[in-house]
C-alpha cells in the first residue's frame, strides 16, 4: 500500500488547531474529509505536531497510508481542488513504510511575528501580535540566547489540567506529563530579528511543549518592555514553575516553519 508524506501550508485562523475534534473545524479533520472524498478511504493523517487554535503553518508535514494506487501529482491536484483556500498541499511524496511525520522528525523550527505598528493593517492583524509598547530588541535577543542548549522547560509549558486528556500542541506533550515523559528539550537556535518592520522570533528545537514557544515569546516581550531582566532567564528555567515566566503570547503570531527529518529530507 502506498505510504504518503504531505507538506502543507495553512492559515490557522478558521480552525481549532490541527488535531481532530468532534463538531469543530480542524486542519486534520478537514484533510481527512478531503481524502475520503477523493479515495473513498477513511484515513487520519498524522501530523508532525499539533498546532493550536489560530496557529499557522508554512510547512506542516503529515503522513498516512492509502490503498488506492493514485499518482502523487494527481493526489496533490485533487486535494488542492477540494480543500478550502486556507489549506494548500505544497508537495506529495512517496515515503518508506517506517516513516512517521511525528516520530521521524529530528527538529522543528517555529517563527513568531510581532508588529510594533501603532495601527496594524487588517490584512496583517490575523498573522501577528500587535505590540505597541516600546521594546528593547537587544535585551530580547540577549534573553533569547539564554534558552539555547538542553534545559528543563517546565516553566514555559502550559498548565491547563485538561491538556493531558486532549494531547499537546506545538509538539507532542503538555505540562501534565505522563510517567516516563520529560520537559527536557534541546534548543539549537533562538534569536530575534527586525525584518520589514516586523519583530520576528525564530526558534529551532528537538521538540516543544504545549504553548512553549508562545510562553517564551511572552517572557521575551516582558524583557523588551523592561519588566523582566534579560539575565533572569537562567533563574526562570531553574524554577521549573510556570508562574516564574511571562504571559502566553496570542496564537495568531505563531507559524510552524520547517520540520527536519535529516540529510536530504527537510520540509520547508
């Protein structure tokens, strides 16, 4: 049976996240309905991570198995014809049987976009956090560098007790970790840049806890506002308490940018 890998871009605004939920529009559920319409098969595509409500993706990856021997190009065209304009299939690739969109991923890159404009254009507002406070970019960059390396990120994980039942977003897990799970993650890159009048935070890691990127951004914004010293990040990490870190940034500024599966297989 053909094993498929999809690279997907989507505007998360109209969806309650990636993961299928009864009675609610989700990216995974919408894609499953489209595949059933095309092939008559009921499959549930597995994503590289469960992006949350309102979070976007430039290159989400999903994998699944079909019985239908449909060519890759035909499958891509058919999906893009049926799917709403908010979801686009960028590529369709045949993959080895052992490939899994989530389990095979080695690292992921997220991007968070902040607009400092006093009046944010309505065409931009669904895709940024409109922060009008004066922000010290150099202090934010200093703080961002302090999370590079391998750390326990409990202080930056969501504390919603219902997450354990629903499953994680922005990755695989939540702060209410089951036995044997850990909040330790490795961050390979973490930096802020000013690009085309937007403040953009990019972070690459081995994996991310639920709300971890948004909690990092909220803390860095507090640093930029002067409410939290840039040098306090090591102490916040060491506290292993959500109350030690800053607020959760809103979802609309967050994008899943790339998922890396190793040499020669990076989805962008």
